C-alpha cells in the first residue's frame, strides 16, 4: 500500500500540493542558478552584435574564445591553478587526517577544548585574517609564490571536523584487530581508517577543489606576476579599463576558467552526489 493511501483525502491533497510547490520552487531556483551560465555560453559563441539579440539562427563563432586566449597567458594560469589546487588539497588531506585521527582516538588531555578552538575557525571569515596572513607570508618570504597562496589554507577546520566525525564512526574492533597484528598508529591509520573514509575524502576534496579554484581575493593580494597568478586573478585583465570591456570576450574567458570544473562535474556527477550522501553532507 502506498504512503498516500494511508492518509485522509484532505491530507493526501495537501501533501501532493506541497510536493508540487516544492518541485516548482526547485525548478525556479535551478533556472535562476543556470541562467548566467547559459547567457555566458550564448555570448561566448556568438558575435558581439547578438549578445542581447537571441535570434534562433544567429551565426556561431569561435573568435571570442580565440581573442580571450590571445589576450592572456591562459596556459600559465591553468598550470598555476592546477599546481595550487593540487598542493592545497594534498596538504589538507595530510594535516586534517592526522589532526582528525588524534581528536578521534588519542586520549589527549583537554582535547575537547582544543577541538572547540579548531571549530572556532569556521566562524571567522577568511577576509578578517588577510592582514595577519599577509604579514606571516611576507616574513616567510613567500609573497608572489604559489606556496604563499596556498599555505594559509593547509589546516582546514572543516576538513578536521568532517574526518573526525567519520573516524569516530569506525568500529573500535577493527583498530584492535590491526593492533593485535602488530600495526602501529600510522599503519592503523593508513590501513583501517583512511580506506573506510574514502567517501568523506572524495566529498571534502570536491568542496576544497571548487573553493580554491574559484578563490580570488587572497591570490589577488599575494600575487603580482604571471608566474604565480591563478585563473581567477588572471581573469581580471579582461575587465581592466585600459584594455576595454568586451563582454563577449569576457564571457569566453569566464568559460575558459570554469571549463575544467564543468567537465569534471558532467563526467562524474553521479560519483559526486554519492560521495556527498555517504559522507553525510546535506
């Protein structure tokens, strides 16, 4: 027997109405979210005169993409961004794994208070720490380097929290069995906890990659040359007054910047959703 059949006719009607309204609201939000992307696609692949003329048979062109690629060293920006994102995510995995494992399993005196201090970071906007982070990076001699861009993000409170919660759900019996076989703490972590937390690592990695790929303010403050500039900062050249503002070229440059993330999402969207559900992220 279906769920609706167990309700009274009035309740079932209200339930169907609520589902309909929820579906309509979801579609409206989806359209609002995707409209800028659809407009960017239209503007990037049509001549400038058709930017606000949505003619069905408007001619297609790749000139905007070619112009955008020629106006900035996108190859270098891609290399910088890939190196930055990869380095930050690997560093976060190492630091967050060790910290989360310590908070989840080690009998550290006052660890709850220490964990609370870590969680306080979640309530602090990164912009508040820009001056202090800049002073620290400057004293280390890392201004205008990819290391300086990524260093403040290596220790992530969100990553520590997420992995700690995952590690706490792993049965103690598995750890005891590994210890009986002679495994040390690092072996237990590597052979027991890390494999069982793969969905959490994937979910957190997706969040981290997306955030650092799109991060703009901190890289803008720290970098001042092409050699260390990521895509988001390099994209700013297209809106500079001295170069003029061509919205078709800007749209093409924007698509070049977000294309890897879009392709990755389209290819692996099922794995993305499953990893978030298994990790408990809603």
